[in-house]
C-alpha cells in the first residue's frame, strides 16, 4: 500500500460504479457521490476508449506555477482479460485500471489552466491535445474530470464538480478550439 492509499482495481471500480449507477437511476445520488468521494481526487483522468491512452497533463495555477505536471497511462476501459499494472512512469497518486487520480493539486481558490497532451501518434477522435481554463472556488471539495473518449463521444472533454454525479452536468468549454465554433 502506498502513502496515499490502496489502488482501486478495474473490477472493483466497475462493481462500485455499476452499483452506484443503479442507485443513481433509483434516485440515490448520495450513494454514488459517497463512492466517488472515496476513490476520486482533485484531478481525475477517465479512459472511455477500448485502447490504452498515454500522455501528460499540466495544471497551472493563477500565479503561473505548475501545480501538476505528470504523465498518465490509462489502460482501456474494456476488459481485455489482462490485469495490467500501472506504468512506472505514471505519477498519479492512486489509480484504478482506467482512471488516473491525482490528489492535492489545488493550492487555493482561483483560475487554473489545464493542458492535456497525448503521446506521439495517439489521438482521441481528432484530438491529440486539449486545454481549458477552470475556476476552483472550494479546493477542498471541487474536482476536475478529464474524459478521454466515451461511448457517445470521441474527444477529450473536461468537467468539474463537488461530487461524481455533478461531472455530467458541469462540462467545461475547451479553450483550444474556441475559434472552431
């Protein structure tokens, strides 16, 4: 066990999320949020694709200091029968098989710039990079979700929230494609 807690394995997280989804569908988002509070950190990278995605994430505070500069290695969300281990280069503090979790990122309330860069020759849809600006008013509660594709969307997306159930309702506009509107 590392200093930050135990690693959450894919099957455990899928079981938890599956149970949480059922509870959420039944109108019990408190249970879903309780689970999310136990496994998520300040910055969370979710791989919704069927292939491994590797890259880096940089989060810069309003004073221009990088508060997170890390690599990630997100195995596919679909179970391929292999229980892969986290890459030695992965600097996340805790991880499920397809979720990278970075804790203690926010250094206070303020605006943070977020940049995701996928490794060479990798894309999520047409995206190899993505960036956004987020406002964190309560650093002890607010989280960032970075989604690398999903069933219905093949792009890099950002969302914020105080709880897991809020990510879907709080998407954050990307700043790297404002001119493409």
